[in-house]
C-alpha cells in the first residue's frame, strides 16, 4: 500500500492490525490544562474533520465545537483511556452529528488553502504532488463505507491503535480487522489504477 503520513509507530499483528492491549492512559494527561490540550491536539482534530470532508467554510467552527465539548468535559475526564482516545471520541461524535444534518453534507472538494495543508518551505513540485495525493485519498475515502472510512482514517492516517479505535467506534476487534482490510483493498485498488493511468499518460507524452 502506498505510504501515508503516520503519527506514531506501534507493534503490528500478522494481519497488520495493532491489537496491543497495553495502552494505558497516561497519568500526566489528567494534569494538563485546556490550553495545553488545545495546542497539542488542534492539528489532530483539524485533520480528522478535514478528512471527513467537512466543508472548508465550516472547518474552523466544527473544530472549535469539538474543543468546546472538551473544555466542558475536561473536569470529568478520569483517565480511563488516553487523552487522545478521549478527544478522538468527542471529535467522532461532533463531526458525525454535523454531517448527518441534511444541510451539512460532506464537501465535494478539498480545501483550497494550501498554506494550511503544507509545511513551511515546501516547493511547488512537492505541493502539486501532495495535492494530487490528497485528491486520490479523497476519491478512495468516498468509495468506502462509513465504518471502513472511519477505521482507515483513524488507523492508517492518525495511527491510533486497534484498541483505541475499537473503543471510539464501539466495535469489536474482529469487525475492526474486517473493515480495515476491506478499506485497504479499496485504497490499494485506487492507487493501482492511478499508477496505471499515470504510466499510460507518460507513454502518450513520451
């Protein structure tokens, strides 16, 4: 499968799904202030919403709504899960509620503001390559079922563990494995088609 940006590395089982149960909540997470949590997880929440095709004009509002909920519930956070899992669960609920409103369907295009998607100093060639990769990712995500897409984003893009995802989505590990493998097939097939099309175009212009 084509490589995707990762957030962390972890042990993988033979079928590629991390089912490590040794992911206890970090005690220090309960001692973080809201501003520290906001700064640490803003990018995570923003990517999560963007990858779920929240319209560009609504992204900031949806992300802020996630952190409004985080702020309101922070005092009751007991550390039974990691802070990342807890925030991901809130983001999942807020984004899903937003997109289920008839007037808030997922956007048909990616964000045009490339400055928000790319690191400082990136060159034009790499910017075009990244834009093409994001467009391909969007296309493949659209071909997945809702659960396949959710598992794929959380596991392959955000690199959450299988245990974390199962907790967030309320599914068992067998369902998680099945949906992730199905999502990977969709993604890999799309990558293969894109490569074949590019080879054909290269031949025509060669």
